[in-house]
């Protein structure tokens, strides 16, 4: 894995998700699932999520896309990755937690899809623009 590209992807993901979680969506989540929310987030768990999610994006989307894909492929693969990964969480909650709102599931699925598509676009573009092509070659 290319460390520089990993950190570009991590920064992009954190920046965009922070806008969503910090400015756009807090009142929505409080109104929908506030009764389930912790007073303070578990920052260790959140940090592990971000590190693992971005690693998955690197393996499945960013490195292959920067190496040989198009930006449109990056957007489409990023969108699919976001949809599938966010669906894992939200559909499991919908299936197992009494009172989990369908609206939260729908909003989260849309957000995960858009977020991952946007981050894939930025990261693959940055990889193509700033990383030498020979550094992106996978080991034989």
C-alpha cells in the first residue's frame, strides 16, 4: 500500500465525514435515534472504523483506480463500496434493533454511497496526479 495515498484518502474521508457528522446531520440523528446515542462517542472504535474503512477503499478502489482505472470507474466503485459497507451496518441494525428507524437506514445508505464515491474520486485523482506510476505498480 502506498502510505502517501492512504493518508490523502484518510484526510479526504475524515474531512467530508466531519462536515456531515458535525454540521449537517447531528439534529437528524438526535431526532431519530437520540435515545440510543452515547453522551460521548467511543473515539477508539471510531478511529478503528476510519482506519479500516480507508484501508478497504485503498485495496479495492484507490490503488487499482490510480494505477489503471478511470475517474468514472473510481466514482462507481466507490459508490458501490460505500453502499455495501454502510448497508452492512444499517440493514443489520434494521434487522436486529427494535425501533431502528427506516429513515436512518435510507439516509445512511445514501450518505455512505455519496461519501465513498466522492472520496474515491479525490483519492484516485490525487494518485494519478501526484504519485509516480511506477510507485503504483503492484508487486509481481
